[in-house]
C-alpha cells in the first residue's frame, strides 16, 4: 500500500522507522494531500546479518510519491535522526530544514556522495516559526546530548501536534540555549491534539540528570590519576567533550582527540561558533610527545566498535597511540542495547593490559542520559497537557510501557506507534486506520538494498554452512575428461584421512557413472542432478547445508 492522500480535514501520522526499534527514526505527517518528513536516520549493525553495518528505513511506500513530499525537517544531528539523508534524499527530492549545527553536519555527509550542490538546505533558527506548504511550524529549543536539539509544534486547521524529538530536562546544560520551559508550559493553553514523544528511558525512574552532574566525578578522576587518562564518549556529545577538556586543562593536561568522527564533530561545532573558549586540541600523532601525567585523550569507540579508535588502541594496532598498565580509561557513555558483548570484550582486553576501567555509577557519575526518565515524562505531560500521547522512539517494550505510563498519568488517550502504521490524529480521537509497507534498507558497499535481499540470505547461509563449487569438464558424450575440480570453503575440516574434497570428488565420479546410459542426458540435467546429490551427500556426511554450484563445461572436439 502506498501512502494515502489525506483529505482536507484529515491529519495523519506515519512512522517508517524508530517505532519498534532504537534508531533509524523517520516520521511523516500528512495533511491536505501533502506529507512532511521529520528526521531521516540510520541504525548500526544487525543482529540477523552480521555483515550489515548501516541500516535505514525502507521508503518504498513514498519513493514514487515525491510530489506529495513538501519537506524534510531535522530535529538534531544524531545519526539516528540525520544519518540516512545523504543516502535517501535522491529518492525523496524535497527541501531540507535544519538548525545551523545539524546543517553543518549534513553538508559534510552530502559532500561525501557528491550531493552538496543538489540538496536545498534551509537553516532554521531555534525558537522561530516557519511555514512548509500546508504546515505551520514553531521550533522550540530543548536539551539533549547534542548541540541544538529542537522540538516542533506542527499546526494545521485540524489541530496542533507537539513532536518532542529527543529530549531531557536539564536546567544546567553547560552549552546552548537550554530548555524553553516557559514556552512548553504555555502549550497547556493551546489544546495540543497529540504529543509524539520519545520513549527511550521510560523504564528509568527519577530524572536523567544534568550535564553539570558529571563535573565532580570527572574532576576527581582526572586530578587523581598519575598516568594517562583516556575518556571515550559519543563523538556527537560536544558538551561532554568541552566539560572534559576544561577539567583536563585545569589539571595541567593537554587534550588530544583520537578518531575521525571526533575531529569532524569538533570542526562542525567550531564552524557554528562553539568551542572557541578552548585551546587547540593535540593531534593523535603528537600524543607521544607529552608525559603521561600531562595528556588526556578523548577517543571514539565507547560501544566497542572494532574499527573505532579505542579498539585499535587496545589491540595495539593504532599507529600513534598506545595504552598500557596503570593508565585509566573512563567510559563516559551508556551501553546502547545490542552492543553489550562488544563492550565487554573490549573491557576484558583492557583489564588484561592492567588498565583501570571506570564506568558510570551512582557514586561515580561520569555519564548522564540524553533521554527523559519517568519523572521528566510526567513533568512534560503536566506542562503540555496533550489530548493524546503517541509513543515513538523505542523498542516495542519501551513504547508499550510508555503508553501504559501515560494512561497512569491521566493522559486521556495513548497509542503505541509502529513502523508502517497510519494513525489518523484528527478529526476525532486518534486511531489506527491502515498500514503501508515498511522495513529496512541496508548499505551494502555502495549499494542500498533490502535487508530481505537474496544476497544476504546467501551470505548468511555461507557463513554458517560454507560453499562448494564444482567444475566438470566432459566430452560431447558426457564422459568426464578430467577429474572433477572442487573448491570447498567452510564446510568441514580435514581430519586425518577424512578429506571432504576427496570424498566429494569420489562421490561425484560414482554418481556420473550411474547416469551414463540415462536418456535425456544433458548439460543442465547433470548440473541439476549432481547439485542435488552433493547437497544430500554433504548433509549426510557433515550435517551441513552449504551453497552448492555445479558447472559443466562440454568439450565438443
């Protein structure tokens, strides 16, 4: 089903990503025949297909409806909200709207794929108003774990929607305009039809904490260390990077950045007027010039990513930076669900090296979340007083719990959003009215293909069962001219006399002899028959189901 054409008095909400999963946010609002996109993000890794690094929403339901798309509005510059724009824009072809920092990050991504001169980027001011076709929008400053996060009031004749984006309540955010509490409280008098709200931390009680709260613990750790201090955090958290840098400088340490994404984020922040109160950062190639107690290294890789700076340093393969016994590594970050094994493996290696590992805890707070806990959600409900809560941005368990919690907090209506499900926000009470096709696209090399592609099914099968390739050279009477050529990869190990290649070769020769006198003998017949028999033989001998390809080459001389 393609996206419907909203009638004059109908307002629709349609998530294609981020509802039922963490990351990959992509939301649409439909009104008077037009659709406004809010955010266009990616997610990293794939629990099913290990070869996938980047996934993004499948936009099959809208890619042929470009004339209905009036704009793409970005709430902030995190990858799960902005990271798919440069991949999917050629299929959307609509103007893009973003704050200055998000636009700066996006320009760098577009230049990587040669789209910097094609995409129309409109810079939006925080706490401003704009009109995109049929939608009147007010941009409200929020607090999160990145520069310039905003929420949106989307106004139509049907009613007003408050789209929170990613947010938290932080009255001391250290950088940026901060939370517009007065404006949010005023929304209670504007009869907000629905609040489309972040569900990520709905299971967390209390408040998520302020960026100010990490200063004390980080100061204590950095001041007490006699050796090198490494801090790994999300490259996008410019506020945290500034906090760490200021503490290090006060402690008499210079600050080095290690990791390309860290440098890119810092450069973008400086372009937008941030971080000019800090001295220049030390490059990774100059880290070794400083005594251990005079340097602090901020690096990427807090999630255990194998190609990130911290993993390469830990494994001893970084060309400029090393870590050794007595050094201290601070994980100023949270564990993103799905990354637990990678992080634990990395920390085990660090432990074997004699490195002191510090993670955030109640008594040693080195990280605060950028998403609202239950008390913050309750506060926002009381300020905005929406008629309906639409729970987005989370796995099913987060979204379902958010709906339950909103009802407990006396929100009149609450609905759980799901990718591909159309919710009619008005007129009348919000309700589900249909579904469109949704799913995941993945970046495979330079190609964007469906996660359900046969390519990944074959790759997955090869990973667990291996592959066998057979070439048979035969004369025109289909007698073998040479012994079969066999390439067998990842099927079974050679143990003593049990050589799977020899056994498979003997099996093929015996099977061909059986069919020498068969009628209708042909190249295709042999290829298909031998393929079937090799599959059966390997299954019986080795309990494997490899990919089997048989090619017959006929020498007609």
